[in-house]
């Protein structure tokens, strides 16, 4: 059901789709962050999965940590600035 992210696709789209799929599943008495973190590797392939497994042990303790680290890697500030400039030039 999940988009398979290899590192070239839209990182924000992957996170949005991941949230959509996760919201269809309900686990009673289970920590939401832990379930999302357990499912995250299934949305990644090739270099993206290798990147995730290369992270230091226990550097991510919740879903927000994962999102920050993931976006820092696959949607860096330079890309944000470039998109902002393109939007400003369009207007």
C-alpha cells in the first residue's frame, strides 16, 4: 500500500502517504510512534533503506525525530530555499 521511496522521489509526499495509510490502521493500547517507526523501513528501498539502517542506534526515539532526520536527508534546506525562490519568482 505504501509508496516505495528510494531517495529520488518527493520526501514530503512519502510522509503524507505514510500518514494516510497509517491512519487506516488502529492498534489499541500501542504507542503510535513505535508502530510508525516499525513500519517505516517497509516504505524505504535501496539507498534510502541503507541510510535508515546506518543511523546510530537509539538516535530516533519518536516519529517526529524520524521525520526531522528524514527530511534533513531527503529534503535539505537548500531544496526548501530553491523552491521558495521559484515560488517568489513566479508571483
